[in-house]
């Protein structure tokens, strides 16, 4: 098998697989509906790409991999089946991709992209040259995937469409478990059991490292008494095996002491860490990463130092810039818990500034089912702008997020039907000192970039106006 064709190659998951395959010397082709930044990047890296879907685009392929969003009646899927070419989803292919490496898999409803990127960055800094797949760009490496020469394959273990059931991890991290993706997992019980199935795939000589602070993750850890692999916990309480103690926030950045207490009761301090990223949720993410590195017997002092230099992953509390005295931050948060945590982190970093949440809801099913939780999360901001729902893989159900904007306290929120309205409104209403977090797992990053550009243009225009004293 030397030629792999990927349908949906511009998406986060498939562009990452494509990059690893290219670096391993495969011929890679692929198609997508639009030229996303990841589509352009993978084309520049050497993949033969096409916009739109057509049967002849799979010519020469030995294997076809399709994104979860690609339906059975896609012309490339149909052509591959007619020609006897195997058609796989990510879950079917990941074991093949990772089989000669020690897989370090980070799963969880929230925080997995940042935690994976953090792990990748520190492994890289320690000279381990890992292979990796992350759900976003690792800022300091400029890519979302790589084929490294080292023994480790660090991967974001995505639960959507049960992708993570294609992995056989040496170490599996679970950051938290909170019902999401109702289109795949109709009930909380379905969702929980997917994580249980994921942990059942940990190698017998392996380890599950589970967040003690999350009730459902802890419940899962407690149910694993007879597991053939080791189960350890991490958190910010002394009941955890890896414990972030004495957490302080200095200039918006958290610092903490990391303690380890082994299953037989031995205790040791592993050092004091300081993070560049704000938020107590990032203390937990960092504790998980340091726990993994400690289990791999890597040097902790160097790991802690590297962790302090980590600047984040693309669209995860990514500070796009400042203009007109306004700070614009891009964030991928699309679940109420993520939005709440990010707004709390922003509040800790910018305690005296007016905080805006600009939110593009992602999928009708999630927005409708979690409506009340979204109202509570957005209420953490001083002002909220609610955009139209990004349908992603769903058809319009007739539900509108205007209902959520209307449910917030009087005067706090506005519903903006389209991007041009949103840009005009924000440019007119943002004031010097304001911090705006744009939450989008869809295409509203366009809004943040355009608003920033317009504010910057106003800055320039004001500089050019002659002032007469």
C-alpha cells in the first residue's frame, strides 16, 4: 500500500493523518469541499488535492480513508467500492498508523487538544522526536501532525464517531467525561461506555491516567479494579497520585508544586511549575502531561522548564492581537463547560477589563440539548454576541440560538444573524480596554480576524489625521 486517498483531507483529523503519511513516504491524494487553511497546508506539503468530489479523483489509490462527515453516497466512496478499494474511517486506520510506536493517547470531553499539544511540545523539547496528531496547530511547531523518529506517538484520542477505539495506547489520559456529540451518543450512558471501551484497549503493560477532579472520570477509574493495566489519578487534591499543590496565580499565570504519591504510599516532590497559559483547567492539563512524562521516566526538571515555555495550540485561547485598545482572542470552545473555563481564565488574566463572549454555536443538536448550560456559561461574560448556528454535519432543524441571547439578562446579549452584521456591531461597540473571546469550532474565526483588521485600520486612520494644537 503506497497511495492513500483521503476524502475530507482539509479537516483536522484527516489532514493530520495525511501529513504523517506524506512524511513516511506515501503518495497522498485527497479532496474536500473548500480550501481550508489545513487543506492549503497539506497541499503545500505535497498532497495532490482536489476541490469538490468526483469519482476519477481516487485513480491509483490503494486505500481510501473518509472523514466521519462524508456520506455513503459520496461519488469517491461509491467509485472506490466499485473498484474493490478498501474504504476506511479514521478508527479503522489508526492502529495501522501507530502500530510500531508507544501510543500516548489523550482523551476527554474538554482539554484534549491543549493537553496533547503540551505533551508533544515537551517531548520535542526533551529530544524525544515524537510522532504526533493533535486536534489543532501546535503553535511553536506550526503544524498539527508529524512523523517523528522517536519511539512515542502522541495522539489526541477523539471520541467523535468512536475514533479512539482504533487505538491501543501504552498510556491513556482521560481529562474529563461530560456528555457531548448527541448525534453519535444519544444518552449519557452511551457516551460513558465509549470511554470505558477506550480504556479497555490500553495495553496490559500500560497505564490509564485519569483526572480525579472530574466526577465521571473518577467513577470510571474506580470501576477498573480488575484492569490488567495500572490506573493512576491526577488532580489538585491530595487524594490524587499526581497532585498540583499550592496553586498560585502570578500576573495571570498559574504556578504550582507537583507532588507524586505512588500506589504503595511513597511520596515525592517533582518540582515547581509555572505556566504561560492562564486558567486552573490548564493546571490540570499540565499535571496530566507531567504525570505521563514521569511514568516514562523522563527528566522532570527539564520537562517542567519546557512546559513553562509552552504557548498553546491554535484557536485554544489564542491571542490574535490588539487594536484600538481591544484584545481579540480566538477559542475553539463549543461546549458550555469549555466556554465557562475559558471565560474564567480570561477573567483571571484580565481582572479589571470588560469581557465579551462572541459565540458561534456548533450543531443544532448540541445547542438545543445544552441550551440552559450555554446561558449560564455566557453569563460569565460582561457582554455576549450570539451568532447563527454553524450546522457542521447536521441539517437545519429550525432551532435558533436567538432564544439563548434573549434568555440572558437584559442588555447583556445581542443576536447577530450574519457575519457582516456581527463585524459592524462589534467594531461599533468594542471599547478600549475590552477583551473579546470569539468562540467557534466553525468559521467565525473570520469574524475575529476582520474585526481586528478593522480596528487596526481605524487606529492607522486616526494617526494620519493632523492634530492642530
